[in-house]
């Protein structure tokens, strides 16, 4: 259940296009950085990548770590497809499917599936609204967040601009802040970190990215007979 609650932000990692993109950004120019990412977004079609997620519990201590893979396919803003599978060894332990607005989160070990809507989850968590509709403009994004440039960092993929996004409506938000690392060579967010008010911190990173052809059927979870369905 905790995994689903912050699974949707994985989508943010997927939208910028791969390959070189001419940059107009210099230093801490937030508007230029965001505009480059937004422009690159329009060219995305498919993604296959590895994903690593770590959640550190600020209140009780300890952490949870997940390794898996993801598939993404862009047909139109209203019909994007996403599949994220987490593994223990070769066993799939959590399986997330997003087809358009429809979300299914399946846990094979307990034969249970949570069924919901991406837009519904965004309405419950307004700070994630740009994920439910990731093709928002820079002015729309800035209307929801206070966005600042923190620094540049060297990542394995190259130089990255680090941006801090703080929800303007902190009173109604579960999130204290969001930090993203944007690769300055390809304008791809390579890492995404969410800090909640309870001090829990979840970090997502992607690796080994390719852009193969992906059939639509790869995004559908075939729930076995007897699966318990929970509608949220």
C-alpha cells in the first residue's frame, strides 16, 4: 500500500526525450531549464529502463528498497501507457499498470489488486497534479510550485541541474518538497526525490534506458482468477 501511494511520481521520470537537445539554459536560469525539459517532452514515444526506489522513514527509522523495470509508451496525452514491475530475485512482487487514466496495482503474493484513476489520485494529492497531466506549461507548473535552482552536480550520466520544488499550498499538501536532477546534456530528470511532512523521503532513479518498440499488450496486467479487487 505504501508503494502505491508514491508510485505515481515515477511518471515524471519518463517524459523528456532521449538524445541531444540544444540548450539555451545557463547556470541557474530556472525558466530555461524547465522550457528545455518541456520541449524535449514532446518527442517522447517509448522507454524501457531499470528503476530503483528507496524510501527512508523519518519517524520510525529504517528503509525499504525496490529494484525493477519500467515500460512507457506515449500515444497521446490522454492515452499514455506505463508498466512498472518490482522484483525479489526473479519474482514479481509488485506490478503497476497505467493505461490512460486507469491504474491497476497488483500484488501477486497476496493476489490483491487496487484499481483507481490517475486523475483521482492527483485530486487527492494536488501537488501531483502535473503528473496526472504531465504536459502542463511552465507557467502552470510555476503557479503550483515555488521553484529554485540549488546547484549543479556530477552524476554518472553527466552534469545535472538540481531543482527544488516547494508546493505553494503547503497546508493542503502531504509533500514538503520535491527535488529533481535534470541532466543538462539530454534534459532528462535522472533522479526524483519526495520529502513528506512526516520526514519520510522517497528517491527514484532510472538507468539503462532504451527506446524500443513496445506492443500495447505489454502494459496490461492479466489478473488471475480469484484476485481480490479493491476500488479506490
